């Protein structure tokens, strides 16, 4: 009896557990993660049925098959390079010693931003020359004032008959010589001032130079600053504080990468179809499926005898800085083929068991699977030579979902 009681108790617990899990398995669709996926049902003929809710959730979109001109493309491989018309190699204006470097390699800078400062030896020497010229100019001005007052007194004395006219003439000559001396020193100061301008000093900064100020004040003025000529990226930096520099070495390179060059090689047989001003598409491995619009701006007149190719340059706007220097790139240059074909967006085509297919709406949420025969591809479109008629709609966005549902149905039939 005891053994029978234990058996009944175990059977009761097993039945309760079975009922619990059965209740979980029969819960409503909203309680199961795969519920929404089951709202798409595959049909025996390879088609798929989707509820309106699923179509909205996955943003199913349609596009008509339409007759369009067929484009052929010439492809050329190359790499991304800086736009050399917007590439600045910043050098020191004279010999000196670097005080401070304000940027790092890879920094993005704005136009006019300070890159580095250095103690400009030649600027210090020029400031010394300018101060000396100012001192001489002031001395000459003082002498001219003294000569002018002497001339005025001589004129008064001549009127009184106190001095001879010869004395007046002598003092006039002295005054004229003093005025000429002032002009000579003005020219000398202006010559040195022009040199200061070439070192980057402004009129306001030059106006603050004064021989009466202490030497330390002028020593601070001998420091020069390199600034970014335009907004860009620091692509090279060869400057360390305390380092002695000259004018022959580029210290900082600034590249404006908002417009880049893609330079590639075009085969000799394709040269006749390429011309300046032609629109092109550029693609890189980093962004599959994305094309960057560009324009052909240069076609070399020299052919490489070994590869039988010539250089072509494509200018590409790069406002997001997605294209990086030295990236490998492919240029596609569209060339009209002179014929029309029935085209659908490439995104509408899916591969099932090696066969290209598209899904065509039949109404009531049903989508039929159509086997396709494809032709040329052109700019995100693909030619359909069999399987569709002009005006028939195909699923573009959401076509992968339909493929998945169709494949699920086939796997289920194989398992049966």
C-alpha cells in the first residue's frame, strides 16, 4: 500500500508539471518572442503571406519594373589622396627655436588656429634694426627741428639787417639737408618695417615697438606663430618644443579633407570613353553598398608602357570625412550603352538555392515568388530579361524577410 501511495503521488506531480508547461506553450502570440515572425506564413507554392502589421513593422516597400536606359560602366582601381590644391606644408619663416606645439597629429583645426610658436632669430634681428632705424629717425627729426628754428631766426635777423643774406642762405641749406636726412631715415625704417610684415607682424604690433621700452619687451615680440591657413586635419607633424628649425623643413601639414581626390588607372582601351567633367561613382570596402558621387577632373596625357594604363583623377566631396587617405577605392564611370531594358532595384533581388528571385504582391497580403533571368547591372539597378513584365511591382525593402519566410517553409517540408 505504501508503494502504491508513492506511485500515485509521483503521477500527480508529473501531471501537474505537464499541465503547467502545456499552459505556457499555449500562451497568446504576444507572450512569445517568435510570435510576430509567425504572422508571416509561407505558402506551398513558394509565396509568402504577411499581415498588414508585419508589413508596417518591417517597412515593406514596392517599386515597379520599368524600362530605363542601360548604362555600362568603366571601372578603375586606385586610392584616396588629399586634394593637393588644399594641402598646406607649413614651414618656419626663418631660423629659430620652437617654443610650443599646440596641435597633435590627426587633430582637426579651424582656419586661423594656432599650430605652433617659435623664437624667430631673424625676426629678433629685424626688430633690432627697426628700433635702430626709429632712433635714427627721431634724431634726424630733432636735428631738422633745430635747423628749422635757426632758419626762422635768420629770416628775422635779415629783416632787421643784423645778419647778411649769405647767412640766411647757409641756414636754409642746413635745414634742407636736415629734411632730406629725415626722409632717408624714413625710407630705411619703412624697408625694415616691410621685413617685419613678411614675418607676420601686423601694423598694430609694429606700432607698439618703441626704442624707449625695455629690451625684454621687444624680446617677447620676436616670437612667431604658425596658424592654419584653412580648416582641415593635421596629417603630418615634425615639431618638438626646444628643437631648432630652419626654413627648409615642413613642420606641420594641414589637409582640407572635405574634398578629396581619388586617383586611379584606366586601361588604354577605355580611354576614349573618359573625359573631364564626367560624373563618376566611387566605392570603398569600408562602406559596402554605398557610392560616393564624384567628377572626373583630370586625365593624364601619358600612358604607362608597362601596364598600358593612364592616370585619372576624380574629385569627391567628403563632408563627413568618411573617405580616409590611402583607402583603396574603385571608380565607376557610367557610359551609355545606347539601349533600354526592363530594370528593377538591385535590393529587390534575392538568391534562393542559387536562383535569383523577386517577390511580387498578389493582394490580400500575399506575395508570389518569381524566378528571374538577369542581365546588365547599372547604378543600383539590374536588368530583368525574363520573369517580369513592365509595370509589375516587386518588393524592395523587406525582400529579405520574404526570402527568410520562404526558406523556412522549404526547410519544414524537407523535414516532413
